[in-house]
C-alpha cells in the first residue's frame, strides 16, 4: 500500500535538511527532501544552498516526525 507524503518542514538550507533527515532516519522514519529554487544546482556547485529544502515524510510517520522536530527545537 502506498503512503501519502506530507510536507513536514522547510529547512533553511541543505545542511539543516540533511541534519533533520539523518535524525529522522535514526528514529526509523524515512524522509525525502525537495530542493527549492536553484537549490539543487547550488548544492552541486557550492556544497550548500540558501534556497531551502522541503522535507516530506509518510502520513503515518507525520506525528512522530513532528515530535522529533519539536525536540530538536525547530518548531
């Protein structure tokens, strides 16, 4: 059964997005990120973008993921 993806958070940059995704995965929550603007290109050439990154999780993991972000002081 396919799970619906829900936007969890918009990270300020690639570094913050990777930190969040790593923490979610450490808690058994798979996550995906989506580059905003030219973020993908800036990540490739500059190592980090300031355009932001949307982070998505499966609907059934949303509440737990939100709690983790809260514990990280992000929301």
